C-alpha cells in the first residue's frame, strides 16, 4: 500500500534545528528518537527542551529498535480527504514503538483488511521517486 | 474608561532574557523555552506554577509548542495580541481577573536568522500573513517604490521637519545618547563605544531624510516576563514591580507608519490616547515620571512621543532632545538608559525589562530614584504602555 | 528626473497584490483610463483615498466615484538613496501629493530631480505606462 501518483509532489518534512537529527538519521536509514540523558526518557516529536526536567543540553539521539505495534490508524478510501499524491486506498498508521513514543507513517505490503490495532510492525526505509527518504512499517513476527 | 480597576492589581516578579545575537544558531522555539525558564528562575518560581501564557502573534511559537518543552499540567489562560508589547495587557487582565495566577509574557523572535529556522507550520503561517498584510495596506505605495518602514517613516519625518524645523543635528541626539547608554549595557550588542553627533551626520542616508542610524537594527532575541498579583509577589524572590497602569491606544485613520490620510501626520494620536489613559488610571501626570522607556525603532518617533505623552509641548520635542542633556541618566527625563532599540536591536519587550531592572535598582546604567517609569510601545501604529512603580 | 526601472524586475503591481481588497478596483480601473478616481461617500460626501469598505465619518457603506481634477501640491516626499526593491533604480523619490479635492496620494514625479522637490510645489497628474499591464498615475510640475 501507499503508492504514489506520478507528477504530484509528495510533501516533504520541514527540517529545522530542533528536528534535524531525526531527519538526518532517516536519510541514513536509521530511526532515532530524542532522549533525555538526565531523565532517561524519550520524546517525540523532537523539541528544544526536556518537558520533564527542563534541561536544554541533555537531549541526545538514540537509535530505535524499529519495532512497535499499531496503536491506531486511518484508512483513506476516497479522494475527499486524501492527498492526491497517494493512490487510494492507503493507510496512515500510528505506531507505538518499543521506546514508548508514537509515530505516524504509511504501511508496506499490508493489505487494507490486515491493518488493525495491535498488529506488530517494524520500520523500513524507502527512497521516494523525488529523492527523499521516508520510513514505513511492515508486518513482523510478534 | 472602566479599567481603573487594574490599578496596582498586578506586579512583575520575573524577567528572563537570553543573550541577543545577530546569528543565534538555534530555533525560536528553543529560545522561547529558554527565556521562560530564565524568567521562572529569576522569579524563584517553579515552572509548573505558571498557569497563564501570552504573546504577540508574530513573535515566536505559540503556547502549545512552548508547552511541549515546559510540560505544564494546565494553562488556564492563554491568549495572543498583536502590536508592540500589547500582549502585556493580556497578562495584566488575565491575572487581575483571576483567570490565572502566574502569567508569562514571552517574545521569542529571531529577526535576523529568520523564522525559517523554526517550526514549519508556524513559519508558513507567518509568511502568508505578511503577504496578505501587504495586499491590504500597501497597494497604494509599493508601485511607486515607497517600500519598507524607513521610507514610510521618512515621509512623515520630512513633513515634521517642514512643520517644526527639527533638523538632523537635533534628531541625531537620540542615536548618540542611545549609543552612550548601550556602551554601558553588556546586553546591548550594537555599540561597544559611543558615537558622536558628527558620526551620526556622516552616517548613510538611506531614505532621505532617514539615516541608517535612525533605524533600530534587527536582532535575534527572546524575553519572558512573569506577572502575578502584588499579594503573591510579596513572598517571592525579587522585589516586586507594581503595574500602576496599563493601556492601549488607537486613533482614526491609523495605518502602520503610513497614516498619511490624517489631517496632521506629524503627531502620534494613538500614543496620546494611550498616555492620557495611563496617567488617568495611575492618578499621576508626566511630571511624576522619573524615567521614560520610549519606542526608538525609528528615531523621529522619540520627539513625537515626548510631545504625545505630555513631556513637552507640541513641536518642542526637538529642543528637548538636542544636546542630550535632558534625556541622559541624570537629566530631567532620562530616556532608554539601556541603549534603546537602536543599541539593542528591534525588540520591544527590552523596554519592560529595563524598567523592571531600574525599579529593582539593578540596571547597569542606574537612574537615581527611578521609582516611577513610563513604558511606551507601538509608535507609528496602535500604541500600548505601562506605568510601573516601586512597591 | 523620472523614476527608472530595471527592465528585468517586476514592478510591484497593485492588480496582483490587490485581489483581496475589492474596494480599490475602481481606482485602478480609473488609472487604466487615465483618470484619478476618488471614492465619495453617498451619505456625507466625504472623499476617501485609499478606498475602503466603510466611511469613517458616518459609517455608511454606500459610495460613488468621482474623477479628481488631478491637480495638487506636494505634501511630503522621501528620496531613496538605496532601492528597497530591485525594480527601482536609486536614487528616486516617492512623493505624497495633496490633491486639490483633499485626499492625499503617493506617487512619483516626472521630470523633477529629487533635490528640486519642495513641499507646496504645485503639481498635476500624468499617466505613465510603466509595464505592459501597468499604468501608474504620476505627477509633474504644474504650469
């Protein structure tokens, strides 16, 4: 699932100083999360201050296991709300990672009726036709 | 006319100022979180006690972003305002009405590095908004090359010269005194040493009659100010600074720096309305003010503010500033002892910070007996201001 | 002196920027027909420039358009020694003209050097086609 329609630009993430480490890692086919070394807590999306201890200099990037389970999802089935770069239907999943944070992405080789809450998934990376790198989730053994 | 009720109802108990820069290398989001933390430290307040957050729409990420860093359980009050330091009014109203106990007003703006170094949707919103502003307001100026704030102000200033006889040799005392004060302020990044009136006269005329030195430079900065009630302030770390009055002002035919449709374009009626209200609420007059923090984003507005706020008569602003004696520390009415925006960069909340330091007695350029201070913002547009006093 | 433009740069264009502000369309349509049109309040006769959706004197939203004589006096001016926009060649002056009917209008002078400008100078309108799709009202010394 999640195939692209040719000729329609795929939206790119906006990379700024607070999330650059995240997207740099994606470019290298790694999934990292922001981690506070003082509190030993993960946060996502990246931010400039640890909300637990208010430190701004203990934030580091830690590589994720890449594994999680589908926490919730949306199935786009009509062009009313869907972004036209995607061929219908496509799913957007909210995945709860083993580190405790949740991220959104598309799926890879999961049939629409297989997408369900609780499905174990793992991250994979894909080079898009426009040159950007993005991550998706595929099924894994629990 | 009903806001007498705010008199002495609120106090400033914390200020947080990051190191200003012309190339800060971090996001506005980072700086917003940082200055709030600094202000809470200054106030001796636990961050989780903050329950109100206000800001100017254009400056920095909104409270929902800042909240991602601060992790406060519940903000019972959040609100945004538009111009100058008018979000201060939101803070004062929020605390005085009881909607929140500790309200932080933050301004995080990287005007040199640019908002593109910050979060994406907020950046887009800002760009779109700026464009639409141009569509509505400046259609009748831009095709003729009347573009940019220095030019807008120059049109008014030329007329002011014509009507009152003010000269560059007189107006130049604003940047000269600003530079003297900035040289004493370690937070002011633009003048290591003072300039002279000759330096000013030799400086580049960019939109004749406006010189480069008449315009406050852009800067990357962030400031947070914490407001609470005087009762709560009593037991806090800093000597409280009481907000005697707070008011805003608008007037007919106003348009940012381009109120050319007014019968007289060389007055600041918004500032006059605001000042009248400030004095009425506080129950004092211009003579009671020991120090004035005036908006020097563009220097011609300083003599105009002196006239509008009743510190001198109409057309007397030029004589008041000439030679600098009356506006220096020790003079009749010291103005901007922190170096103003000419010395620190375009950042309106610096005026409130310096007023707080002066009343606490911790300024690096202390005015003796500075117990009652007027702060004015928004010259050339909708005005807002404060009268602050010692507890 | 007349304002000179850099041919490879687009002059800021009211028709392009003004799409959201429909009140000004009659003004710019008038300029295309080499007229300065002023908005006149139908209720109190107040003349308004720039145009707007409500009369600030009487709050009426009914208005009509009259043709200005095109004569007036220089009220103020700015000389740009540096161009704030790449379409303009510095130095050039932007003038604020007070029309004889009362409203003021920002424009440029034709055949007058910035150093020869003075407040009170009597001027009259002329129209200049500055681009294929843009005519602007400009002013020259009267008489």
